C-alpha cells in the first residue's frame, strides 16, 4: 500500500466515523426535543440541529477544504500584520 493509498483510506475511515458521530448526535437531539417543553420558559441552547452538530464544517475539516469566512479571516489577519510591519 502506498502512502497516498493509506492517506485515502484514513480519510475514508474518518468520514465513516463522522457519519457514526452524526447519528449519535441526531439521537441526542431527538431525545432533547422530546424532553423540551414550552412551560419551562427557557430558550434552547441550540435552536437548530445545525448549530448543535455542523456536519458540513467537520467534513470540510477532514477533507482539508477551507470555508470562505475562515479564508477571509486569515487574509484580514495577514493584511493587518503587513500594515503593522510597514509602519
């Protein structure tokens, strides 16, 4: 097995584990939804499942894909460092 094949298998394994993790989080979410009542008068900590478990974000992290907002933050940080260096 070559190194690239090994890395591909490792990435596939991580994605499989992510799917299993999502299933566990969905069960926890469903359990929480069943137990939540409006009589408590408290707002939920996670109003949507995506805020509770963002699979796309974790998947992109495994695949090495940068989100546009993270790239913008890094670019802005670099620009600020360059401005500071040029003073």
